[in-house]
C-alpha cells in the first residue's frame, strides 16, 4: 500500500511517497529533503495529530464567544468528540488569555485554553 502527501514541516513542501505494509507500518519514505519530512510522514501515517481551534460561549462578556485552542495537538480521531465537549461549554466572564476552560478535554491530555480576553 502507498500513500502520497505533502510535508508541512517546513516551507519547502516536499512531495512525500510513503510505502506501508498491510498492517499500516511504514516501510519507506521518499521525496523528503530532510529528516523532519521523514518523521512527519511516519507520524502522519501511524498517529496523526492536530491542533484544534474553536470558540466557547461566554456569559456576561462584551462578546458572546471567546476563541480557544488545544494546549497540545490531539489525535485526529478525537476531533469530533472534543468539538462536542467545546460546544457544550459555557464560560463566565471575565476570561484572561491562557485561562484553561476545559482541562484534559476528552482524556486527550490537552487543555482547552482561551486565546483572547473577554
């Protein structure tokens, strides 16, 4: 099995070609110009993670929502579960930049933190 992707580890944007065995184990990576590209391909094929950004509703603020993000990347497969948790959250103003609004969201080890003040 093969998988083609574009590396986003640096601005070069190498076209990577990844060969996988039937179990999904990476056999080889080609097309990368640096080691970061090889590691990106391995991580993306075996355990893809993403930063999640969204908004949380606010009670008593000048604005109805505050922008938020995860403190660390979370497993791609947990994105919809984490979004459901965020959509159910309502925070009370005042909120400061960096405030943790949801700790350890969906047991991912990531916190949902405010990226602005309300």
